[in-house]
C-alpha cells in the first residue's frame, strides 16, 4: 500500500494517466489501479520502468523505492496460518500489524486483540464447527501471535468500544468468562489501550450497523482503512467519505460511553456477578 501510494503520487505529479502507465509496462489500466492500491504483487522490472516513465533518475530515490518493492513481496509471518484462515483475513492481519492507531467497535464478542487464550478457543470452536482440534489450535495460535504487537515496544494506540452484549454473551464456561473480564480490566490499564464499554442503559447508539475497525498508519500518504467483516467476505473501505462516516460514528460511541475509569468499574461489577 505504501509503495502503491507513492507510485500514484509520482504518476499524478507528472500528469500521466493510468492507461499510459499501464502501456509502459505492458499491462492494463486496471493493473495500475490495483498496484496503486497495494492489491497485487510488484515485479521489480515493472517498478523500474514506471520510475523511468515518471522521471525518477536519482539513484538513491530509485533504490529506496525498489527496496520497498522487494519488501512488499515478502510473505508476512501470518501466511503460515493461511490454511486455517478465510481468504480475506490475511490482508487484515497485515494491515493491523502496520497500523499505528487501531480504533474499533465490537458487539458480538471481545475483540481478538483482547481475548484470553481460553476465550479465544471458545470463540474459534463456535465459529469453526466441525474443524479438527489441530486447526482450532492453529487459529488460536494466530490470535495470540497478533496480540504480541499490542504489547510490543512499537505497540499501536488501541481505542476500543465494547458493547455490553459482548461482555454478557458467554463463550466457554464461567471460569473462562471470569478470566476474560479480569484480563480486560488488567489490559485496559496499559498506556496504549483505551477501553470503553457501551452499556445497555444507553439504548440506541451510532453503532447500530454492527462491528467495525478503523486502521491508521504512520505514513502520511496512506489513507485510513475501515475493515468490515461479513459472513463470507470482508470489505476494506479507504475512500475519504466512507472513512469519515465511520470516524464520526466511533466518536459518537466514545462520547456516549462511560470513560475508561468508569468502564473498568462496570467490568468489575460484571466480574462480581459472574
């Protein structure tokens, strides 16, 4: 995505159409569009030809972009789990691992980055009915691997609004749910985590369309991406007007929900009741 956005910026600065760019590398206009969106792999020769077309002659600048092209084609750590993942999810894992700010609303269950191992196993078993024990464990291992990023030295900011329904819907037995609630209390005190609970008492709210995640990246020329997971696919929205609507919805959710301290008190109350 980063390389694609830089190639788009260079093309537009020279006033070159996607059709002309495609012709220069023996490809279609749609291929250039997919490259600029970061949705296809990059051939070094194609990038070299595009840089020449765009008038990039500085050797250092060319070397930097070609190095980025080589990096873009290296499979991420999560590809070893691809046999137990739906086809659309590896893209999300890659984006999540590159984000500097992750904002989300969740209503069905606790967000994957905050799940305990026991809770994650219960969720995966429910979602992968008929799967082998080995496949379930592999999916759980992926979820735990993703969580390491949240605790790393370069951890992203993570702002999450959890609907109370996600906290009251049982996955696993009583001890699993108690462990999950305690984990939320503990992890919500990390400096990079802002956790709020949307209580039933509020009634209707701006999250009525369901769960969503907004990913923001440290590179200034990368647009935010909204991730919407569906039953058989996922949507990745990056148009400014789409992202803006979800940002507005999340801001309203954050404003309407109790703050982090009050939300922790709510979690403690649920823990006492469980």
